[in-house]
C-alpha cells in the first residue's frame, strides 16, 4: 500500500457543503493508499488544513494560471458527493512514494480498552434505550469504537476515550462525516464518551452536534455503589 508525499508550493480551493480557499504557500500533500487526500501545513499539529475522504478520485492536468504560466493542477472529486478539492501547484520541492505495509491497528491502553468493552456490554449507561450493533465498526479511515442504535432505531457512533480531548472530538467528527454518506446508516449521531472531558472538547462537541457523556469507570466495573455516597 503506497503513500505519496509531496512538498509543494500550492493553492487550495475546496467547494462542496462549504467553500474554502488557501492562498499560495508551501504545504505537505498526502495521498494515502485508501484514496484520501490531505493538505498539511507546518503548524496545526496533526489536523490537516483541508482534506477529501475516500472514496474519491484524483486527476492531474496541466493548466494555465492567470499569468499564462503552465501549472500542475490536481482535481479531487468525491465519489458520493459533489465536493471538489482543487490543488494548483506552482512548484514541487519533494515527491516520493512509500510502502507502509500492513498496519496492526491502534493498541489502546488497558483502561480505555476495558472501558470500551464494559460500554459494549452496558450501552444503556451512555443513553437510555441504546443497544449495541457492533464493536470496532469498520470504516475506510479506521474503526468506530461502538456502533449502536437508539430506541428510535437511529444509528449512533460512539468514540471512547480515557480522557476526552479535542483530538477525540475531531476523530469522531471524521467518522460521522464518512458514515453519514452511507444511505443505509444515515442519519448517524455521535456520542463522545470518556472518564473526563476537557471543557474545550465539550464546547467543540456541542458545536458539532455531538453528545458528551462522562463515564464512571468504577461504577461500570461494579466497584462503586452510587447509593453509598453522601454527595
């Protein structure tokens, strides 16, 4: 499975449910084996500036810019939507392909893995009437921790973390974006579950329409009886 990495001076224009423009600058372009295309800058940690999730197609062509100079243009189109990502390349500094091999998958720490197992056994702890469909529900960008249905039959994707940070909300957002493209699943709601959730993550989740649930690990394990508490 080859991954292509390109460091280039480029301009980015995205059109779809919203429009976005990134003026000419040097960025890292990543074309993954699953077909996804990501645009990264030197800042912003792990999150891409813009991206196109699979399935999508990439076409490369030579075009003339406003000054009549030939440029390389990538056009990335979503297979199940009208979303389009256009990348106008002024100069390529680096272009390489790499074989990454088979990924063994994310190895969760003991508490987080056990928390996921306990919530799979007791999904009603997250929401009354919630039932489990499958653990580690597969998607093109990684497995969703828990795929459930609520009492009305609506699909609910659950991301489980020990500590709820902004990156966990972003991860669940990407899953929901992809899952909601499937007419057999849509609409899909999201629940972000953790033992503690940072205020910034809670605000971002609320803005994305994602429900936050704080999970009592000891109570799930049967080590804590809430009726014995004074407050």
